[in-house]
């Protein structure tokens, strides 16, 4: 394509402005903190972003002045696409949301008069799904916290079994996967809310589980289960066939102590909360280990007992920390 002289001169002028430092671009606000300009994060087409580390942005502490006080047993955490942050207070029986537009916190409706024990939260399209472990059901809410209905009752989903879902994830097509703390199994539910398959039995061999405590879908529709008691992750196809195991008692390079909540970023990188290790582990889309973020982040920024993680807009990573009873929000630094 031929460039006319005025277009060429405009391009040269923009180039000179950039060389002089007048064009917008990445700017460092402080040690380890980057403020993205229009060109920040731009990569050549086809080049994958590789996480390099985490930088602390904010901590929502359990302080008396906070509108969500007291946090008594923090659980699952989730991000909506506009940056709205949600987290569960398992022991307090509450779900809280944070609106980034005005910085205000709001509380979800209680679903009834019985005790409410929310342990995990996920976003499905324009609704928020909350897993109530005591009620043994999956609840659906509006984004603003208004209760809509009970989506799944685990008392009836598989008659004859005492199902107690402890963690879950939702795929793009509406399919779901749940970890079952009572039976040490995994439940695969289709978009029509029918139980499609049960995966695994109690034990330590491949396709067996001990305290499964986290679930996440990958981009190809397969899913990963955090097999907490066996100190490993297990990867399955969408139909529930075992693919591979990462970590485990007999892996000399195993970094996991108690893997639990998980999330993926847009590139498919996997983030794993490990409360006993005080770490957030980061794996590639191929489930190869990249790095762990823990005490090396410093006293203020380090997680103590991370329970769950969620990836949000602007490369944010939220970590619900049971040890600090707080939500830690980081910026993911990419190569």
C-alpha cells in the first residue's frame, strides 16, 4: 500500500513524539508498580503472555471501619468483567460485593431463615452463583446481590448419595463441575442442570480423590481438580477422562501442600491457592510450573493462607486469604 506524503509526515511526527517521551506509554509510579498507557501490554500477534510475578495493589483488611466487618471465615472470591469484586464469608453467612465505580461495598440477600454457609462464588453471564454448603444447593443472584432462585439442590441431584459440594466452576456453555467433599468425587453437570457424570472414588491413585477442594475449566473445555489431600492437581477431559496428574506425594519436585481454589487468565495460565504453603502457584496453559508467590512478596504483600483466587480486568488477581481474613488484590506482571 502506498503512503501519501501527508500520512507519512504524520507518522514521522508521532515517531518523534514517542522518542522524545511525549507519547503515552508505560509509566512507573513506584517500585514494582506500573501504570499502563495506551500501548502498555501490547504484544506481537500470536505471542503469548507469560506471568513473571505479582505486585500488590490493595488489601481489603478485616477492620472495624470496613462495611463488611467482621469477616469470620473468608471463602471463595470472584470478579465480574467490569471489575466488581465478590467474596464469601463462610462462617459469617454473608456474601459481599465491591463496586469499583464508586468504591462502595454491598451485601447479598440472605436466601432464607436457615443458616447460610456460602463457600464459593462464580459469575455466569449476568448472574452470580453462590454455593451454599450447609443448604446443599447452588443459589443464583443478580449482580447487585438480589436473590433470584435455587438453581441446584444437591439433595436430589443424585438420589442415594449424600452430596456436599465444596467448590465449583462454570464453563462458557453453562456446564459446571463440582467437587464433592462428602463422597470425595467430582460431579459434572450439563447446561440443563442434569448430572452428566461422576468422576473418581476416594483414594490416592490417579482418578481418585482425597478432599477435592477446587475446580476450574480450561479454555478447551477440559477441567482441573485440586486434589487437596493428595497434594496434587488432576486434569480431565470434558467427558471426565483422566489426562494427567501434576504434583503428588511421589513427585520429588512437587510444590503443592494443600492446593485449593484456582482460576485462569485470558492466556490460559493457571493460578492455584495453597493455604498450607502460604503460596499462590502459577502454571502455564500446559500445566508446567512457572513460579510461586509467597513470603518473598514482603510482609505486607505476602499471603498467609490463600483459599481462593480470581482473575479480573486489567490483569488483576484477587486472593481470599483465610490467615489474614482479607482480600488481597495484585497486578499480574507479564513478560
